[in-house]
C-alpha cells in the first residue's frame, strides 16, 4: 500500500469508526504530504461517510453514530477545504441550495455546497427544512441560475416537485434550472417531476450543474 493509499484509507477509517483524532491527524498529514485535497476529501472523507450512511440504512449504525461520523467528517473538511484549488474564472453562476421542507439531514447538502464553491459557483445556502416557496423566492431575489434540492426522506420528495411547479407558475422554469439529489432520489424520479438534473454525489453535482449551464454536457438530464 502506498503512502497516499494509506492516508486515504485512514481518512475513511477515521470517519467510519467515529475517530475524530485519527481524521484530524491524517488530514494534517495529507496537507504535509501535498496530497491533492480534492482526492483526500472525495476518496477519503466522503468514502468513509458514504460507508457510514450505508451502515445507517442497514440499521447497523443509528443517529448517534451518524452524528459522530459527521463530526469527524467536518473536522477533516476544516483542515482540507482551504487547500482545494478554486476556479476563479469569470463571473460566478449562482446556485440556491438547501434541504427541502420536512427534512433536516444536511450532510450531503453541505458536501455539495463545498464542491460547488470549489467548482466556481456562488452558493446561497438556505439550510434545511426549507419550504418550496422560499427556494423560488430566493432564486428570484439573487437571480440564481440553479436551485439545488436535497432530501434523505421519501416522505419529503414531493417538495422537490412543488419547487418545479412553482417555477413553472412564475414563468421561471426556462431560466432557473432544478438540480436534485439525496438517498431516495433517482435519475428517473428527477425526470418524472420535471427537474433538469440529478446527481448521486457531490462530485457529480458539480459536473451536472456545469452541464445545465452549457459548460459541460455530461450527466445532465435530457
């Protein structure tokens, strides 16, 4: 195992095994070794969090474990995020992002926010448990090009469609793209409700967002 592979494995282990000290120590080592911060976050911290999420879904982890895993994740992010290369070219497109009403799970949304900012977007984060009307109102206020919607609960997924319908009623559907994601959300569901894009993780969210604005075309919903 190479040094980079070991560092990535320890970052994932620190998050998965709720060991914040290991995560912090390894994140600092990643910086010292000049390991690409994007790789460290994606293949280390996020990989560990994804595994913790899988254990939660299989009821091997519960809410306390998931919260401790997220604490470890954020401790690592605090060290690594300042070392991410940022895309500063041109005027930044604006994305209004948040977790839909009825849901307070925001780990995935927070990761997407970080990756979008690194990708050169200006992100307006509304937080969690946000009514559909608030997304549309903020998008109008700041003249956003994209609204990003997240949820981890099937019961709140209809809120995503509500945002799409409100944009249609306001005559904004062509000018404001809707990007959706989260555990129960799928590509098929996104197309069914009239969303413009779907991403299954934070990295793909950047690719899809750029595709929706014509910067790239991969992964966008036709």
